[in-house]
């Protein structure tokens, strides 16, 4: 639309980024809006043999079955709270005394966050934290998801979070903040973390949630216990996103 005029083109079409975006537009404008469809290719995001993971991950994966393995996939930008991720891992290890290994697949080591500095500041060794950038094949990434007990999605305002669905499709539960589009994808409310405060960001006055790392850590641990104690959890996760496969 040309906002300097009162004339609106008759062929204008708006597609919202996910169901959450559609609700936001309807709430703010009063106009119902179609949501852009999202999905996964059938047969790709399914439990995968660990040996199909990238070699760096296979060498890194701990052999101790008592070690909690947490994964995360997120771009290095301000609205992906990588600081919260490392703070929650630190609470798990230092306060809850839970042995933990964590991997992060991202695009840049230093941008909105300095990933190496975060690992250093929270006292993690190179053995504990695996950080990768660049390209992983679908099979390699699916194998990482499958080998993890739980993943964490650090987004502070997702419309549709592909890593959430990818993790669930591989049978691995995902912990996420109870805000924006993520909760619509996560089938169990026990895996959601409520905000403890709200803040405003940038010249666009974006509303962002603030989470307590302790609450994130406790939710990750509770989810981990569910995975290890209830064999129905992984099929439940995979089934929860079956409707998002493109053949559906």
C-alpha cells in the first residue's frame, strides 16, 4: 500500500508468518488474515541412527548415560537469548549438580552474542560444549536431535520455530518460553517456561519476555526425567507434529 494516499491496491494480499502472526494481525487491525503454511518433508525428520550424525558430534557425545544432553539450534541475533541458554546450563550443573553436555548449532560465533565468551564465563570446558556453524545435512541434524534428551528453543518472539518442530519430529521434547508462536507447536505445557518480567526493545518498542534461568533449568531437568522414565514420550513428540508433514 502507498501509505501517502488513501488508495489501497485491490490485489494486495497479506500472509501472516504462522498462526500466531495471524492472531496478532487480526487483534490489531480487526481483519482476518491467512497464515503462511509451514511443514517438514516426510521421512526426513524422523529418529536417526547416531552414527549418521556429523563426525564432530559423534566424537563429542558423552558415553556416561547419566549425563544430560541438551541441544539448541538458533541464529546469533538479539532475540535468540543465548545468554539464557548458557545461564540455565550453568544452573543445572552448578546448583542442581546434574552432569550436562550441550551443543549449539548457529550461524556465527560472534555477533549479537559471543558464544565463546559465554562458555568461558560460565566455566564450561571444551569437552562439555559443542558449538558448530556452517552446513549440516538434514540427516546429520536429525541425528543430533535424536541423540539429545531435550532441546531448548531460546527465541524471545517466534512466529513459527522450525527447530522446535524438527526436534519434536525426531522424538525429542523441546523447552521454550510461554510466549508468541512457540507454545502452539509444543504439545505439553509442562515444557513451557513462564516469563517473570517484560521489557521493551528497539525503536519499534517490541515486547520481549524475561525468563529466570533457574526456571528454564528446572523445566529442562523435569523434561529430561520424563524422557528417561516414560518410553511413550518420544513417540508422543513425533506424533504431535505429524500434521505438519507436507503429505498432510
